[in-house]
C-alpha cells in the first residue's frame, strides 16, 4: 500500500471513530490491513491498537461498508468482540451471528472466524496479547504486515 493510500484510509477511520464519539489520541498505532489483496474496500479493515500488553490487548476495528476480514483463527489469543456501531456479521464454522450495538461475543483460541459488515461498523476487540504471528488464515494467499511504500 502506498503511503498516500494509508493516510487516506487512516483519515477515514479517524473520522468514523470521531462520528461514533470515540476519542483517539494522535499517537495511537494505526494499521490498515489489506491482507495482500490490494482491494481494501472489500477485503480489509483499519485497526487501532490502544494497548497491547503481555496479558491483554484492546483495539478498535473499523469496517467500511462491504468490508470483510478473511477467515482465520488464533492458537493462543482469546478475544471478545463488542459491537459499538453498525452491524457485524460474525461467521463461525457452525453458525453465523449478527452483532448489533451493545452485543458482544467471546471467541476461544482455535476458533475459525471471519467477520464483515454491510453498512460499516466499529468493533472493540478485547483480547489476550495480540501478535501477528498468532493469526492463521484459511486462504494461504493472505499476507499480513505488508510495509507501507513511499509514493
């Protein structure tokens, strides 16, 4: 992803958070996840890590309308999704759950999951420590942690 694209999507994510009344300090860690598909507006999301300690982690996940996160699981991480704005469709191996504002769902380590939003959503993820090396994607074409390229 080019730096100008990153900045564009970071500003969109900041605006969505501000519209939801969620204050974000300028120095938080933003990540624009494209998963290597170069189709961010359909496959990807913005992630804002508020804190990532050895014992716990808190992030905001910002989904644009029509975006989805590819199916994956974590071997170590246990996570809870809290829907703050919009609706999130959480798909698990045996069921599909629609989370609306105020709803939450717990995911145990090893649970394959994907999530998407038709109209866009903001989700708070509270979890045990987050490490990109603990995300295992079903689609082997997924790439995480791509560098930002200068324009």
